[in-house]
C-alpha cells in the first residue's frame, strides 16, 4: 500500500504497527512548521536506512524496520 500526503492515515497505521517500510521524498526547503511524521507522543520506531539517492533536487530515502 502506498500512502501519499495523508498524515492521518499514516499515523493510524503507525499506531497499529502496520508499516514495515518508509520511502521518504525530501525536498531541500525550509518551512519551519507543519505536522511531523514522528511526533513527540508517537511510540519509538527503530528504522534502518536501506538506500538513499538524489532524484533531481529532492532525495529519496528508503527505511525498513530494524
């Protein structure tokens, strides 16, 4: 399943420990605000970086459960 742009769905899946892999596309910009993927009340998630590659300006990083 791929979830794009819906933090409420991602947070619900995180609560039930149903996410095995994260693929994050990070853009080089500074916003300073917004909802966090891993908030201060989220349970700890232990991830290992599997790959990281630059795709134009953004960076695509893949993480799996450690």
